[in-house]
């Protein structure tokens, strides 16, 4: 056993603690549902398209926000292929994953991009749902906290960089 296995780093310890203490059946069920809904950004794609359909005046902004969210998701997949960090092996995953690489969390990336983009359009429930999505990746044991933090940062930066384009040149916040 190497030194790393004897004294797990903070990422390992936080994930182990959260995974162990968030094992209530309702919490696990919610985390699994969020994981499934967030696969490939599906929940955020659906939310963006629903926003575009419901808000005819700002349809273009909703569609551009959806494109930003999907672009952030694709960027995270590219970073994953470069970094190639393995998923946590010290906890039992509670869901299957689309890939074997962990950094950054694509769920966190697309969720945070959606929170920034759709939040700017007044979708007040999206940031809270995005935060729950981020935490769910730890509860189901498929990401380290640093994976989620990096994904959230990537999603936020992507959406903020595209904010002016999303709103048709008008700056919001």
C-alpha cells in the first residue's frame, strides 16, 4: 500500500464522508434521478427549449443560452479527454457513468452554465436545481469535490463569456 492510500487527500476524505452520510434512501433516489436527468446535459437542453417555447419575446436568448450550456458541456468533455483522471475508486458508485474519466464533472459544467445563462433570463429555480445536480455527483460517488468545483467553474466562465451574445448584445449583470 503506498503512502497515498494510507492518508487519503482532502478530495478523498470529503467524498467518503459525504457518500457515507448522504445514504438516506430519499437522498440517494434524488441523486440518482438528477444524475440520469443531467446525462449529456439533457435536463438543461430540455429546460432551455422549454424556455424558448414559453418566452416568445426572448426565444433567441433562450436558444443562445441553451447553445452556451451545451458548448460548456462539450468543453468539459474535451478537458476530460486531456486530463484523463480516473473516477473515484474508494467508494461504491450508485449510478453508471457514460465515461470513465472524472475531471471535470460534465454534469456540474452544464448545470452551472444553465444556472448562469437561464438565471439571467429569470429562471429562478435553475440555480438551486444546478446546485443539487452538483452535490448529487458526490452523493452517487462518481466525482471528487475538485471535479465538481472545476466543472462548475468551467460552466460559469463559459456562460459569463457568452452573456453578451446570449442577450443579443445587451449586458445583463
